[in-house]
């Protein structure tokens, strides 16, 4: 049986995807793996690059951008995983790795992460330490589930004011050392190693999400099935982060939409109606303010250009 299925969902990040694949295929150890790249209708030559430079990759060129969970599910099904437990699941690899194209994997990362999981039979999900290019910790690599209370502390800024507080700092576990192995609620989908047996129990990613939130939801369902989620700081992976979405209004919209989907799916039924109204209202207001702020910033950036153009026209 194959050890590992690696699924990389790409959208217009050709150069980063090349570097990511080069790092994967430079992996050391006796781990057997298969790589599937699912391209979500990129327009930057990504598909041609993979065909030309990485013929060993299973390449699936989607005609539409169906989103992150959609793309991962396409890859998972292609490599033998299924939406629910069936006889075919036994033919799937022992583990699946969701890997973003804007990551660089060290040579021993795959082998070390598999060994970490194998040493913990109850580990359903694991993730490494993710570092940004400037050396700072990608806070998303260690997370608690966004309960109404945890989300409230995040929205009103208490998590930033009191990052060392075990009460207020739960969103990204900022009160814990980033160098300690930790059992937690979720890791991030940029590098999310999932045991095949856990996938067989809970099924694939929820495509109600477009991007953001689907990794939290998967971890939530896997933990509900009795598995544990672990953070392993002994493995460090470089993450450029939001390479395809940092300038996208749609991405910001989907971030807040994902918050609402996750809340409705996992917490709304147990939440008193006054709090329910406050939660949904807070998500809507925070999303509207974020979008307004992005548009105002874009408008201010355009003003100097417009002024220079006007001056040149009148010269």
C-alpha cells in the first residue's frame, strides 16, 4: 500500500508551484508517495509547466475554479479516497497530505511527519510548524475551533491585546510556545496530513466552503470521530501564504462566509438566540468593514496615479 497521497490545488501560482514540486521530489527517506496537482482553471501557464517539467505528477486540469475543497476532493478521489466508507477505501494510501503550492518542504519533512503520526496511533491529523519568509510564525498553523467565545475575542481584538492569556489567546494558541508538541483542535490546510482511516470514517472535505474554513471543518469532524489532532514543531515548512488570494476581494468575502458556514454547521443549534443574532451580525459587520477598508485603500492608491495622469495631460 502507498504511504502517502499528496494533493496540491493550484490557482495562478505557476512559479511557486514549480518550487513546491521541486522540494517535494527532493524528499529523502523511503516514503512512497504519489503527487496529484489539481489546477483550478489557472490562466498563467501552470498546467503547461507541470506537463513539461513534472511528467511524474498526476495532473488534473479543472475547467472551472470550484474552490479549494472542490479541488482537493478531486485529487483525493483520483488517488483512491471516497466520500464515505466503501470497499474501495482500503486501496487508498495510508495517509493524505493537503499541500499548498506556496510551500517549500524540507527534504526530510514527509518522512518525519509520517513517523510522527505512526508513533501516535490515535493521530488523525497532524501539521508542522509553518514559517513565513521573514522567519515569523504563521499563526494559522496552530488553531482552536472558532467557538462563539473564541471568535468574539478575536473580532474585538482581545486576542491581540492579550496574546499570552490562555483565555483570550485561544484562537491561534499564542499563549503556548511554538516549539512544543501540542494536541489541539486544528492545523491549517497549507500542510495538513490526514490518516486514511480517519478519511474513511468522516468522508472528504465539505464543498459548501469555497476557501477558508474547510480545514477547520474537516478537523472538527475527525475529532468528533475520536481521532486526535497534533502540531509537530520539529518539522518546519516555509509558507509564502495567500499567494493567490491576497489581492482578491472574493477571498476576503469567502473568509467571512466561511465563518458563518462553520458557525451554523457546528454551533448554531446549541447557541441561545440572542447570542446567535449577535454572532451572525458580528460576522456580517466585520466582513462589511473589511471589504470597505480594502476598497478605500485601493481608492487611495489610485489617487496619486490619477493626479499624475491629469497633470501630464494638462502639461
